[in-house]
C-alpha cells in the first residue's frame, strides 16, 4: 500500500465523530446486486472526487457480499419477529431496531482476503456506460460461503468445485455471448457495435429480440395445440408480424424523402408501443401454462418489444433525426405572461433558460436542436382536447374570462383569486398569460410526439408559466394559492400520451412523472392520481415532511400554516401536507426535510425511485424540472449545485433506458435564481449595480423589462456565481450525455 500510485487509495472516504441514531441515518441497505448504473447514480451525489469511485464500488461489492451471505447462511432468531416486536425490544434496551436485525458474522467470514479478491475484479473503466444489455446489468455477488467452503477438505486438496451454470433463459443470444469481464486491461467502452456478418434471416429471427424463455413459451403453446392459451399464440403473431414489417421497411427506407422517412419512422415506432400493450392484454385470454409466471411473461414481452423499438430507431435514424438527438423547445409567446415587479417568477427566466441551453450546445451542436416555435395545430389540440381533460371547465372558463378582462397595458394582475379576493397574491399575469399557458401545454405535447415518434431521444421544454401546482380546479388539495401556475403542462402531456390513438393521442399504457421541484406538485397528483390509476405513477422529491408541516390531527386550515409560495414566515412548506404521504401505489411522495440536500436526493433516487419506476415499467418518463432546490435560489430551500441537477437528469435517463428505450422529456417548473438583467430606472441606485447585470445577449428580447426591487436584486446577486442558468445548462448537458441509444 505504501507504494500505491493512486492518491485516493489511502484514508477513509468519510469520517464521522458520531452519528445520531435516527431513521434517516440508519436505513436498510438498498442494493441486492451490484448494478453498475445504480452505483454510479448514488456516487454522483456524494461530492467525492471521481478518483475514489473504484473504492466506492469495492465497498458496495463487500456490502452486497456480506448481505447475501447473511441471508443465505446466517440464521437469526429475530428474523421471524414482526417490526412491532423488534421496535418494542429495541426501546427496552434503548437501541435502534436495526441493531436487533443485525446478523452476527463468524470470524472466518470477516477474515477472508477481500483485498486480494477485489483486486481481481474488473476496474470500473471496463464497464461500458449506458450498456444496452437489459439482462446483464448486474455483477455477480462475491460468494463468501463458497470461498469458505473452498478452504475446507476435500476442496483444499485440489478438487474442483462443481461448475455452476448460469440460467440464461431470460437472455437473448447476443447477451449470452457477452463476457462480463473484459480480458483487456485497457478496455475502451464502445457505443455502437456493428453486428457480426450473419445471414439475413438470422438477423431478423424472433430469438434476436425475444429471450429463450419467451420463445420457449411460444413453442410450447404451438406444439401443444391447446386453445386455452391462445393469448400466447396471438402474442407470437404480433411479434413476428412487427419484425416482418420493420424488416420490409428497412429495405425500402433509404428511397424515401425526408418527410416520408419521418412519417414512416413515427408510424413503426408507435406500432411497436401499441403492440406492446395489445400483447399484455392478450394474456387475459386463455390460461398461462402451469409453473409459468404471468409477471415474467409480461416482463419479457415488454423487453422484446423495446428491443424491436431500438432496432427500428437504429436502422431508420438519419442525420438530425432519431439517435443521438436532443431537442430544446421554446416559444416567444411564453414571454407574454408578465408578472408583477418583485415576483419570483419573472419573464427573464425563459431567456436565461435559452442561454443555459445554448451553453450546453442547443442551436450550435447539430445533435442538439433548438426549436423556437410550437406549431398552431398543437395549440389547438392543447386548448380544445387535452386541457379540458386535465382541468375542470369551470376553472378554464374562469381563468380565460379573468385574463380577457385585463387591459393591454396592465401587468401583475391577480389571476387565481377567489370571489373574496383571496389566493391570488403569488399568481399574477397579464393579457398574454392565457396564450402563454396554452403554448406551454402545446410544447409538452409536441415533446411527447417527438420522443415517442423517434425524432429525438429526449427534450427539454423551456416554457412558462410553470404548471405543477395547477390542479383540476382552483388551489388543489387545500393549497392557499396556485403557486405561479395556470395550466399543468406535465400532467396534460401524460394525458395526451395515454389517450388512445383513435382519439388523437399516442396510445401509451403507462407514463411516469418524476417531479424534482423543491415543492410538491399537488396539481399533478390531483389531476393524474386522485385515486389509483394504473396508467400513471407520480413521483415527487421535495422539501417537507410531517415533522415540518404538522400531522393530520392538527388544524389543517390554520392560516399560519397555509401561506403562499415564497412566504417569509410560515410553519409549513407550500403547498402543505399533501406531499408528506403517499395515498396509494400510484403515488410516491418523498419529502426530504426542511432543506433538500444532494445526499438525500441521491439516496431517494437510487433506493426508492429507481426500484419503483422499474416495477412500474413506463412507456414514457416526464420530468417536472424545477431548479428551485439550488443552493443560491432566492427561496432558500435547497442545497443542490448545478452539477447535482445534471446528475439527477442522468439518473432519470438511466431509468428511461432501463424501462422504455430512453424515452424521456422535461418541462420547466420552478427555479428563480436569475440575476437582474436590466438596469433599473432609479435615481438612487448605486452606479456600480449595472456592472452586476446578467448578460443574456440576443436571447433577451429588446422589449422585455426586468424591474426588480433593489433588496431582491441583492438576494439574486449570489446567482452570478451559479444559479438558474447553470442549472439549465447542466440539465440539458445531462440529456445530451444520455442521448445515445445502442
């Protein structure tokens, strides 16, 4: 060790003088296996140098090995005890409940030469990032029991251990051929690997897409001639016909013009996802063969359809369309929403977001497209079809009438106040606010079309006003106000995506919304998940918790509790207790305390969100992208850096790759750390203030005003070092980094 060249090979990664015994500090170890992407995802939020990742990986290898050994080998008298019994016993001895669950390892298990064993395992550089192997993502756990047994007679006399054959029935032939460890110590990950020269028929055979397990089920039902499992026969027919159609299209695709190619690509990809849903439904007809899990059939069926989807994108992509493409959508009509002077939600957020996106390559890199206008047909769909599904007509009519009554030169008019004039303090606007909100929804619908239809891998929608606090009606889930929001773009996009094709939607079965704004998205939960709906999974990571917002037996209508977003004095966090618990399996609310930290965010994403999303298996993931948990945001409720938001984006993209071939897009929600962009017309303003203006160049419209009170300017000055603009930059960079399908 003294000769180690690695500067990070010595010393502990973390040091603690003492640790408070609490549920937060003592949690169940989250990993069952070594999944490289999950380990990388958790490492991103620890603020450790990249050079220590190999040690971090080795620590998890040991943890998984010991956990596996304990489960398989160590019997515990406490294992059968209920949680209540364990808690009662722990209280008697003033200990934590986990202390009574902890296995007692034999000395031999702890003295195994782990350092030597770990040195023989592959280095992290030998793992390709974003591997396309759906089934071979996990490294086998170190088998401590097998190592101990190998040191006992008769094995110590040179007799070989019996060979253990890995079950490969759930792998495609390509997966089985891959070596988990690279024989070359200088291995370089390869993104696109050309297929081996094989016969044309073999390249398009069913077992190139379906696992041996699924192919075996198909063969069994074909040879058995049993009409009771005709659902499986229908699945096989769907799969073979889809493969045949893709093969036929790939042979003639290059002869089409650009518009025809785009239309055909969208058509075949949408067919993949429709057939994916139809196949699942067909299992309801007939009987599943004895000894076969229906859940396993569905899981393998979904993987097979997604492999066809990825093959289609790979075969039919062209320059500027398909693989390797990230898009940023915005529209100048969003600038028509003009709030009051001193509002957190200012018009300059859009120019700042565009500038941040440009710094990530938007409009400059040919693979990062900047779309500056949403076509009118999308606005018509948004206003006439989708928004009425999300919001009650009385709410829409009230908002439209209110905005129509505003004079052209009026700004900062309350839009969501009730008949008594309450609740509109933070949600103000102007004559252009209604159109701006419609455009925001239209942009999200366009993003869903682009991602599902294969035009790009992922999209960021730079639109305003935000929407995740806008529910079915005014001030949803007992919130005191609408929190700057008018129409809910993310929820509307989810409804559009799951609307049947026959009704003008995309026909998807499941959509997951992950909301990382610092506030709970009460509006999104109210629209999509008031009760359990199998089409939707809503995940929210936000500041809050019952220890902050109070408990159900307290007076929930107390005005001291129900204050507006951004209020200076409040006992709870907007919008209230609605995000402290998860009412059913379609909602995963994860309150992260008074202030959102990187470690809490990372732990939640890896240990709670990722498993839930993988079980749900969405066809599309939508991010409600709020950047108000940044450490310099004027709300002061977060401790994240801009780089942390890039990490959140990458982890979300990893979930998308694992479940839905990378289909993901985001919609801008909160994030208010934009320094003042224009000098204020104030005779008493110090002359040096103009030097601290944020320079947005041509992205700042000439007629846009940024009238910020002097005290608020001072609060925003720290965002010159890092703020909203840098958060958007890292978010888009995360998308760009993850826009390569294999």
